[in-house]
C-alpha cells in the first residue's frame, strides 16, 4: 500500500520504521531537519509532492493541536478514495470531522509512546481501533498491530474517550499532584525517585496533549471520584485509625491484582 505519514516526530518516525519494509512509505514534514535521518521512504515537504505520490492512506501523526489543520491542508491534493487515518490519543471532534469530509477513514490509538514505552519491544502494549471506520482501514491496522504482538481492543469513539478519561486522567492527576507538592530538597528514597522519573516523563509531553486529556468530557467524574478517595484517606490518617487504614490497604491490593 502507498502510505503517507504526516509528521516526522517520535511517533511518525516510528511508523516509518515499522511500515517501510512492507509498504511504499512517504513522510511529510515542513521541518526538513526532522526528515534528515529517515530512510527507506520518500521525504516530502510540499503538497505538490503528495499530489504526485497519490497515497492510498494518510496516517496523521502530527501533534494533537495541529491534527485538523494538517488534514485540511492535505484534502485538496489527496485521491478521492484515499483513507484518512489518525493515531490521536484524544478523539474529541474527530468523528464529526471525518463525517464532514465524506471520505473513508479509520481511527486508532496505539497506547504507548516514546516517553515510557520501549517502541522496539511492544509485545505487552495495547492499541485501540475505533469501530466507526472503513473496514479495509480497520483490517490494515489489525494486521499491523498483530504483527507487533499488541493487545488490540475495539471501541467506539465514545467508548474510547471514556476509557482514556479513566486510563489517562487518573495517572496524570496523581502525577501532577506529586509534582506540584514536592519540595526543593534531596529525597533519595527509591519510591520517591521512581515517582520523580514518572513525573519528569509526563511533563516532557506536549502541554496541549495534557490539557486535552484533562479537559475531556469524562475526566471531571474521574477527578471527583479521586477527591472522595483522598478525603476518606485523609480522615483515616487524621484519626490515626490503623485498622481502617489496613482495610484501605487491602482494598488497594485487590484493585491492583
């Protein structure tokens, strides 16, 4: 298949590397420096090059805040039967956008990234394929993700956003609370250092991604639930209620089994 990958950042470069042996791959990025070390692919910087390439699928891998802008620029030079696709971690507004274009589309979410995952070894990682999409496009990504031994889940756009509100909001908020509460002093404990590593990784992410996850329509209910747990834990600590704290610890152990 002739595939155009838009955006040569970390995920775009990974897609080029993962797909180039089995498909005719082109990558487009307006920043020429990002294209310098990409091989086994065509390297484009202009829309005219895209028009001449005539891709059968476009994978939009630009940063989240530029997703719609990138599609808008590309649409006039794409073949009518070209499948639009994205790998965005937040799908807010994408379903309506795809429907407005009237084009074939497929939306997926590889639930890993260069911050925490080893993108050379993904056997224990997960990916989501959105059910509202073109069958050929969905089958392409099923085969691709299966070849990487990923665990594949299929959710609707709404189910995806609810799942992400749960799986990202909770760790994001707990990490933000940790980072906002620490003091400028040395704390060499192993647990502290592990949390610090996670916090630094999270804060290396794009601000727009962080805010979009936290501003999801379903994030507020997750935060409200966390507040209730924190208030309960605070009461137990203030009361020095050791038996109740032990019960709390056992509940947590069961949750994480």
